[in-house]
């Protein structure tokens, strides 16, 4: 693993830790809401919208690391029987499509964040602005794009050279 990959792994791992912390915060919030209600003190104000915002962080912050470690589901019943060079050719197509879709989604999230910032879109109860969460999701997707570019480049080199890149 070269220096770029080590740095990329470090960054994606630390961002994923942010998602883990968000899970803990969400669980703590839900448990405190349940306990408070059970004791007859009512609900924690704004819990549904906080859980909604935290869910966006939970789902987005781990995508880059998941992509880096190839933790996604891959069905390779047919492709696994091919030679490494042909497998890499399939990977080039897959990574190129994934990169294109991820770029479009990241761009859309960034544009939506700009729009919500401009019009002043806030949550209903706590008046938390939505746009920072869109920017976090967009940044996480950009990080995922960097990982996909790395994987795409490695696959292209494997197709051209015929041997796997370390």
C-alpha cells in the first residue's frame, strides 16, 4: 500500500468514526427519550428531527471507508471464473459507472445544500438549518469518489499491464 492509499485509508477511517459517534448519539437520544417518557416527564423536544438529521450523518460518513475496504456486496459468480485481466476489465466498467453516479449524487447534494442555505430551510421544532447536513453528505460522497478513482486507476493499470497493482 503506497502513501496515498495509507493517507486515504486514514481519512476514510476517521470519517467513518464520525458515523460511529453519530450512532452513539442517536441511540443515547432515543434511550433518553424513552426513559424520560417512562418516568412521566414527557418527551425530549425535537427527537424525531434530530434522529432524522443524525441518520443522514450515520449513512453518509461510512460510505468512503466501506468503499475503501470493499465492504459492499459483490456478486461475482461469472466474473470470478475469468482471468485477472478480464476481471479488471469488468471492474473498470463497474467503477466508472459507480464514479459517475456518485459524482452526480454529490453534485446534487451540494446544489441542494446551496439552495436550502439560500432560502433558509430549517427543521420545524428546533430550527436547525438543513444545509450543513447536505454539505456533509456531499463531502462524504466526494471522498467516496476519490476512493473510486483510486480503484478505477488500479483496475485500468491491471487491464493494460496484465498484472495486479500493489
